[in-house]
C-alpha cells in the first residue's frame, strides 16, 4: 500500500511549519524593503496630489474585493493555525 503525506500527520505538520517559517522570513524581508527603500523613494518621487489619488484607487480596489475580505483571510489563518496546533 502506497502511503502519502496525509498518512503521516507529524511529517505533514513539520512540512507545513517549515514552509510557513520560510514564508514568514520572506514576508519580513519584503516588508523591510518596502518600509526602508520603496516607500521613502515613493514619498520623494510622487506628488501629494498623486498620492491622494492613488490612495483612493487602493480603497476602491479593496472595496471591489467585497465586504469582509480581510476578515475571511484572518479566519483562514486562524483555522490553519488550529489544524497544525500552533
């Protein structure tokens, strides 16, 4: 009988946690680059009027995703945490 990862919950949990940790490190590096490089550069390059217009466009794009989108993703993250026992 061939066994898959679903037959080995401890191994599946380890893989999920390892991949989650790698993603977390990648995300932290990405956020650092945004905060330390991209946003200061944008502040110098984009006029206040353009920044205001861009802000409205971001709000419209978020609204187009539908009410409660952020909460749905937060709930999904909580469910995943619960499943792996974090």
